[in-house]
């Protein structure tokens, strides 16, 4: 990480050997591929720092990397470890020019903008394609770790990318539940997020995982993420390990019921700036206004997720969600 932050935009490739014989290949700044001597049946992408001020996942991934380098954690699965935006990490900011997590699935090439985060998104796409393209017939996983701008009624939650009609994975939901991620938000359509890119393009089980509220480096309580960290260690270091299956009815699930998109600089929410994720509003509540356009809660009780009035015009300012059930026919 020190080397990547000293070279935030580019780093010449090199490789080293780990104590267990695995090869660490540094492909670029913040991008490390670990090739075990005898890899198991999973190819794992673990990404963090897509937003530079989301420090808890960065520290978690750095601890995993240190354990691998020092030989305390054997590497038994192919692993691509990505620290997404080192330049933003150095400045302690979410982004420099654009939200990197809205630039995948080719979004970096659309429009007339040209910036370093767009170049970074294109390179990260290439590295994920290179990693997953190295072999077929294995399970592909991508956990993109984040923290949220604001606190949350449910501290840890995951966004399950739109599946285009394919069933949801009971095994992956069990892994997340066992890792302390007790709430799942089902995406309602294609997006330009990093996890959707892997899921749609490579058939990976991809998730955007939110681990609490943004904090400065050194101020995160690692014990709050210990279950996830422990299970990632087992996933990487124990070829046959799987989380015990859980009853899907015991997993808290939400679906999107409406999307609030900011149209102009007149946009504002009709609730306090500090409102937590998953705060609920009764039907008929005025949620936001933008000139003559108004948004109201339409269902009996809708909860708000990711409210941010400061996004660019024509970008999503919030999602409204309602509780849902995952029936057996939706799972595999």
C-alpha cells in the first residue's frame, strides 16, 4: 500500500514469492494478483478504496495482504486484490473528479469527459477481465467493499447486482449472513458499479458490501468487521470451506421501489441531512423537490438508502426501498 500510494496513478509490474510458494504479481498500482501453487476452484476479486475516503475496507484488505505476505495466511485460491483509487486515498476524499463506482461497464468511455478516474476504471476493467479470463469452469467471486457516507439503521448491508432473471445464490447469501452482513438490497436494473461489471460480464457472484460509516484512517474499530475478515481468511486459505447454509427467511431483504434522480441545482430533500440509511417514511410523505417536480413515498412504508443531494445533476440522489421476501423459486 505504501508503494501504491507513492505512485497513485501507475506502477511498473513486478512479482515476488510468498512464504507458501504463491506468486504475487503486481500488475499496476494497487492491483495485485496472487497465484497459488495449487489453486482451488474459486477465483476471488476483493476490491476496496474505489472511494478514497472509505478507509475501513482498505485497512481490512491491507491486513489480509500482510497476513499473506508474512506467511500467516496461506493462499489456496487465486486472488486479485484491488485498491481502487490511491490518489483519492492520499487526499482523504471520496473522488477527485468523478465517482469511480459509476464508471464501469464501459461508462468511462461514454460522453465527452476525459479524466484520470475514467482511465483508472478502464484499466480496472482490463485487469478483472485478465484475471477471470485465465481459466474456465471455476466459481468466480467479487466482493467490492465500501463504507457509506452516513450511518445506517442496519450497519452492514450488501447490494446484490441485478441478475437479469437468474436466481439468487443461497450460498452467497449465507456467506454474507455469516460475515455479519445482515441486510441485502436487491438491485432493480443494470448499473455501472464495479460489482455489476463482474457479475454481468463474467458470471461472477458480485456484491457491493457496505461496512458502516466512513471514518478517517486509523479510527476504524476492526472488531466490527471481524466476522467478515475471518470468513475471507477461510475463503482464501481453506479450499473446501463454505459457510453453513442459512434459512433465507431469516435474511433481511429489500427491493427498490423508486429512484430519485436529481435534475437541477434546485434539488433538495424534505428530510434532515443526517438521516440514516434505511430510515422509513409513511406513504404520502414528501421526500424531495426539484423545481416543480416532487417525490412522495408511495408504498405503505418506504426506506431511503444512499441519500445524497450533492450528486451531479441527472445522477441518482437516493433509492427508496421496501422489504421483500426471497421465495424458494428465486434461489439456487
